[in-house]
C-alpha cells in the first residue's frame, strides 16, 4: 500500500468518460469534447499519464436531457482498458437490464484481458423509460435498491467463490462457477465493486455490499453526513467501504475567471432539458420516505451538471482547488470523480497543475481522515 506521511493512501482521481454526446453540463455553452472512440482513447491515455487512476463509463440507453447519442458502458470500458496500461475503468450498469452472472462473466473477461483493471458501478436506475419501453417492470425506489442489494451479493459471490448458491426474491443461483476467475492483481482480490446513490436504501447497500460508495456532489457537511452513516453500516457488517465523490472542476488562473465560467455555464443552461431531467428524477429522491434520495434537494443550478457536481465547489485557482480536495480527503473522500467543460485540455491541465499541488499539501499537512480504519 502506498501511503502518505499520515499513513493514508493519497487521494485518488477518476474522470467521467464522455461516452455520451453533449458533455457533462446541460448547457448550450461550447464543450470541446466528443463521445467517439478515438477521442476517448486519447483522453484515457492522457489521464493515466497525468495521474488519474480511474475512469467511469456512463450508462445511458435512450436519448435524453442533452445526451442525444450514447455508446454502451461496458463496451466502452473494455475498449479503453485495451488501449491503456494502468488506468482502471469502471463500467456503470443497471440491475434489471443485466443478469448478475452475465455481467460477472463479462467483468472477469475484461479483468483478465486488462491484467486486473476492470471494475463496475452498480446503478439502481432513475430513467423509467429505459425499463418500460423494453417491457421490463419498473419497480418503486426501495424495491429497485432491494433488487440491487441482491445483485451486489450475487455478483460478489460469482467473482470470489465457486459452486455459488443464492436464493433471493429477485435472483437465484444453483451451484454455479465462473472460470477463469479474477486476474491475480496484488492487493485486489477481485474487480472492484462501486455502488452509487444518496438515499437510505443506497447507503445500506453501499455499506453492506459494495467496495466503494459513490456520492453525488456534496459540500463538506453533506459528505460528512453520508460518510458517517455508510461507515457505521459497514462496521455493523464487519466491513470497510471506501468513498468516491462527484465533482465538476473549473480551474482557472484566477478565482474570478473560474466563477465567471460557472456563471456562463448556468446562464446558458438548456432550460427545457434541465427541467425534463428534474421531472424524470423526482422519483429517485422525493419519492423516498425520508427524502434522502439522489436529487431530492437539487436546485435548477445544481442540475445543470446532472450529478450535482457544482456543489463540491472545485472552482478557483489550482491551489484553491487542491486545498479543497485535501480537506475532502481529511473528511474521508478516497477518490474524486471529476467532470470538465473541455475534457482533453482541462483534464490534462488538472493533472499537471492540481494533482502535484494535492500531493505537496498532503505531505505538508499530514492529512488525517476521521474514523478511518480497517475493520
């Protein structure tokens, strides 16, 4: 394990793979990015060169909310894995559209082909039309997460055990073994399993079943509240979970320039698309009994970056952004999942200007993480 002077791993960095058209903000502002393969291969190679360890391929199946066209997430992930040497690529998937055994077989194949760099993010689904237009049942929020809980359990068993048996309400497995198993990567027994969401049900699944818990964009207090609850749930299950946080980075020479860029993005928001997105995701947040779901309290401005990335406030000069990242690390963020306006040039600049500053500040301050311990 690579550790800082405080005994912690340095902050890890990931980026959103732009495998859907329209970029990462729902705005008419110019976004110098592309969803095609050649662009994404060049971006992935740049990312691993400048210090990014992970990439996350998005999952969309239908045109929606600024994403008129999409490339499928697992195919994209495998292509990027085969074009890179060190980058770990996380494919987002939906239970209900995937069977866990089929996904596990794909994941193990990708893991072996990439020598231990494949990962998966289990997303319980917020876009109703992607299910109903295929004639698939659309479950209510908590039932979707209950299905995802079973999906996560079955997936882990298939990645780590032989002669798997499982009897649940959604999935049944009888004496099933997948071969070959995971690629023998040091310090990593199987492909990493990420799980996202903000709701109470998502927090339980993250703590009880996942390796990583992904959060939408949050300020310090919002993240800390989630960290404490998921860590408690994990401890109750004899586990430790790592934490990823979504953020949209706007790094400029001055804070004024960065703030002006944010103002322009929001001023040029595609109002119809943002409102359509808001309507579509209401089931994912306010429909939960305790209103803790994703997007439950998101404003119009938050939803211009559809995973609340502005809330993380990675906006300012390289040093300002680096210091904010280290503060998130101190509070328990293990990985920052980042989006950019102009992906190729801004991701490269972030790696060259911000990541080295983060490393310097981590070393200088002896950053510590609250409640951070293996259980």
